C-alpha cells in the first residue's frame, strides 16, 4: 500500500464541484494529453511492471549508444540484465543503485505516463478546464520515476588483453514539472524535451520543477532538486538563471520510489510560513500588491513527509495573477509535464488532485 494513498482518498471526500481528483488514471475524463504522454491500463501495466525485471524496453528495442571512448558502450536490455543484478563496480555521477532494486507497485492501477523510458521523449497533461488559481489552490500528486538509462562499458585491460570487466552506470533523465500556465496554446501546450522538462518555452507559466538530472551549467549543483521558475508573461526557460525564483531545494526524486508532492498557492502570506520564506532577487518583481482582489500571495511546495508535517521545501512570496498577467477572472490551466533527453526514465504520475479553494475545502 502506498503510504500516501489515504491522503488522496481523504482528499477525494473533501472535494467539491470545480475541483478534480484522479485517485489513479483508470479513467482520465477531463485530461488532455500531448506528445508522448499516455495512460496505462492495469492490464498493460502488469506486462511491464516496475519491478527489477523492467529495464525500459523489450530486448533489442533500445537504440545502440554511440561509443564516446575506446570502451565498448552499450545499453543493457532486459535480456542481458537478468541474473546479473550485482555485477562488478558501478560508476557514474548520480548513478542509482537503488533503482535496480526498486519495489514493484503495491497495486494494479492506471498511471499517467508523461514519458516512456526512451530517449528524447516529452509529454504534457492538462486538465481541460481553466482553474481559478488566483483565489488559491492546492495540487497534490504522486509520481514515480522508473526504468532509467543503464549504460555499461566493457573495459579491456590493455596490458593483459584478456582481462575484461564491466562498469555500469544507472542514471536517468530528465525530470517532471507541475505547471500553472496561461499559454496561448492552452491545453495543447508542450515545451522542449531534455532539460526543458516538457515545459520550457511555455508563456505565462509558473513552474515547479522536479529536476532529476544534472545539466550544468543550468543546474547549480549535482543533485535531484526542486525549484520554482517563471518568466512572468514571457516564455519560461529551464536554464536561464533569471527565471529561477528561489534557491533550489535538494531532494532525492529519482530513487525509484513513489513520491508525494503538494503545491499550494495562497492569495495572502500565511503567518505560519514566515520562517520559511526564500526568494532570489528575480522573484522581487512578482512580489507585488495588485490591489484589493490581488494581494501578495505565497507559493509553497511540500514533498513527502513535509506534506503531513506542514513543512515546506519551498515558500516563495509572489502575486500569481500579477506575475503571469492572468485575465480578470484569475484563471489558468494546471498541468504536468516531463521529458527525457540522452538519458531517460519513465515519468509516471500515479495520482493527482486539485482543490481550488483550499481555505474553504481544506485538504488535510
Ligand atoms: C483500476 O483498474 C484495475 C483493473 O483494471 C482494478 O484492479 C483497480 O481496482 C482499478 N482501480 C480503481 C481505483 O478503480
Ligand atoms: C504552440 O503551438 C505552435 C503551433 O502549433 C507550436 O509551434 C509551438 O511550439 C507551441 N508552443 C507550445 C509551448 O506549446
Ligand atoms: C520552516 O519554519 C519552521 C519554523 O520556523 C521550521 O521549524 C522549519 O524547519 C522550517 N522548514 C524548513 C523546510 O525550512
């Protein structure tokens, strides 16, 4: 049983008209999927369980990886991997030993697969209706990153040419994002692949980036992290430092486990988060008072245990409708995006709920 499941089931009971909840993705009425995003039914899921046997594709289906050194590099397929779970030294930045032993899902339920585990994929999923985000909302979702790239190099000892050993690096890419946007393409919006995480290029967008790859120089440090990005009414970029609104929070995202995320916007700054606020100067221009109905608000992002503990990983003061230049009704689309690049992994969302007026319909 997923530790988070009760949270979402409680949320379902608390929701009223106007909100939406996907306890899983068995039924996806109201979702608009773009690019490589798809839902997987239970039957299909059983055939590609996220257990130790899945390595991203059927044998032979993965493209060969070009050798960049004299070493023989290749991508392992399910066939070559079986029975060799603990082969010799593994190496590589951010490699994921834990992945090889990621637990299979505890139950059989439909998932929203934003990208399959293959290179250069991108996907987005939007709720079909505009949400009244300026009045405040709470979005809760669970995701799991699985079947990452596993590259092995066979090393030949030059002096004793018979001696061979193999090093494998398990490291996927690139990550996913929760997005509030009023992009001209509406629910058809889909951003760039790779480090663009499927959101780069969207206009009037606020992005909670769950970055599970290290792409220097865009990323300041070599760890999975969560950050808040926006270019106001312009097109948001995944690399521009000026679009990063606050210091990123390091968080282990690509460990193969299911993670819980809650993103909230309050149309005021709740006093209880006063000790948690952080922002870069880039965020200052969005921290404005828009008059009576558009006061300074607060974006908070909670991860895993931080949800129940009410301990935000990010708490950034800004005025959402003013920052994005939203129309008078303060509505925008909410969605999830993801992408892969040279490295890949499955970006699976296992549940998603949005509550439009958290002040009134509080989700515990
Ligand atoms: C989703 O579908 C599978 C079978 O197709 C079923 O076992 C599972 O209970 C369903 N989940 C929900 C929440 O309906
Ligand atoms: C918006 O649609 C246009 C035309 O189809 C396309 O060229 C562009 O890439 C799209 N942009 C986004 C962010 O979806
Ligand atoms: C948020 O602030 C509270 C009280 O000031 C503090 O106990 C908590 O550790 C902070 N949380 C984070 C993630 O910094």
